[in-house]
């Protein structure tokens, strides 16, 4: 399930107050008080002068920190999507709209979605000249799939002496869709799906393509003249056109079982692993030329027909990223629903968190491949980065 559905309070960073004295600042204030007491007690002009100088330094620190953040505009630039366990780059465009004064040592920190990444999103800008924009990238590693929204962030600085931390709280709504983790897929598994298309009746040529010569047919008005078979037409006196075959690529339909009986951590981990296996298989299969479809339950049935292309890959991965917890339909209902999708040349692949045997499903709906993170076949077919946390 998308992990951002948990308590939002736990995903918030500690919000800084608008003005806060640092440890160095409190120590400096203590020194000022000590110097004032010493000057009052001894009535020494030198001590009065030192105490006044220290107070001036503190006032300068407070004033300059306010000036640094004055008229500072921050824009967050998010990527189109991210993948669990892989680095992504978030860019902050910090524009100093002041006419004369530069800005130094500014930190931008997100206060929403702290649990979405392995570390809180923080970016540091060293310097921004007047009327210029500083582009500050920061690398993050997502650890939770789903749609994550960022609303609030804070901009703070302790320039110039580190005595005072002045903070501005801003709001800008942005969202990013995090795909499930993508691991390595055993080439033998992909070869299994490809080899299924190279035997039996599926090798028969199919009309309507542009791959190989199939035969001739009578020319009809409106057809492309470039396919006219001129030699045959000249010999028979009747215009005929070439008919070509189409080579259909292998097709698989992923049946993603997200049914979770209880609410234990172990069950949630198995479901997340099954979804990650589906995303990995879909990504690698599309790269090798297979047509991939998807069937899963997400408050309603999601059914994507087998297609190819980058756009279809985005659709499949986006659907997997948004899958919620399923307490309604189990694997039996999923298999029953998939019977409508099984056609000649299509392999059904059931990815389930349950320890199911392939023979059971083969008896129900013909040939079907069952992959589960709880079985030896499932664990051997997929390899994920050990750093990926599935909960």
C-alpha cells in the first residue's frame, strides 16, 4: 500500500520558530550579561565599551539575518516520477529579488513528507547575488511508493555569526508519483514468455501487416498504390495488390494480487514485494519488446490491455504505484476476472503475496505462471537492492 496513507503527523519535520537563538547565541548572551555585570560592579569604562560592542554584534546578527531572507523567492522543481530505492533530484530555484543586498548561507527544508525519503529533503545555498537566481539541486532516495504531496517548507539562515536562526515558513503544493522498486529479472523468466510465442499455431502468418509477403488480393479503390503487384496485374489484366503478414509480439498480462487478510507488518511486506515484482517484470518485459497488460483491484478493477511503448510503461507503473490495500477481492476472484483476457498468444502471470502452487491455477484457467515472493521461483527470478525497504 502507499505508505503516505499513515499518520501525517509522523511524516512532519519539527517546525522551527520564526526566531530562535542557537547554542552559540545563548552562550554569547550569557557572556554579554556577564560583561554587563562586571562593568556595573567595577565601573570600568573599558568593560562598558566591550559590553556595548557585544550588544552591537548581537543586534547586527539579528538585523542581517532578517535582511538575508528579505524578498527571497523559492520555487521547487520536482521530476515527473521517481522509483523506490533509486536516486532522484529535486531542484530549488532561489531568486534574490533585492536590488543591492546579496543573500548568504540559506537552507531550504521540507516540513512535509519526511518519511517518504531515506533522509529529509534539505538543500543549502551558499550565495545568491542581487537580482539573480541560484539553482540548488539535492539528491533524494524514495523509500515509499505512491503519490506524495509536498505543501510546506521552511527557509532559514543563521548568517552571519550563527547566533540567531531566522526562519520563514512558506507553502507551495507539488506532488510526485513514486513507482515501486525495480529489481533485476532473471533472463530465463523472460525467455520463458518469449519462447511460448515461437511454437504451435502462434507461428501461423497473420494478414494485415508489413513484414513478409503472404499473397495477393484484388485491388480495391482507396488502397495504397505502392502495394500493387504490377507483374501479376499485367499478366492477368486485373489489378491485384500484395498482402503482407504481421508478426505479433509476445503478450503477457500481469495479474497483481494485493489481497491482505490482516494488518500485520509481515503481510504488508509480502504485498509490497509482489507489487515490486510486477513493476520489475513489466519494465524489463517492455524493454525486450513484449506487450504487457495489467489487471488489479484498486477500489475498482484496473484493466490495461497488452500494449507497448514508453507511454504504456508509464501507465502500468503509475497504476502499480497507486495500488491501495485490498481487503475485498482475493486471488480466486482475480483469476476468474482474468479469464476474459486470456487469448491466443497471451500468457497470464499471477503475482501474489500468497504461497500458491502453479498447478492449481493451471487447472482453473489453462496455462498460467505464478510468481510469489514466498516461493523459491519468485525469489530466484527477482533480485532487489538490499537497501530497499519494503515497509
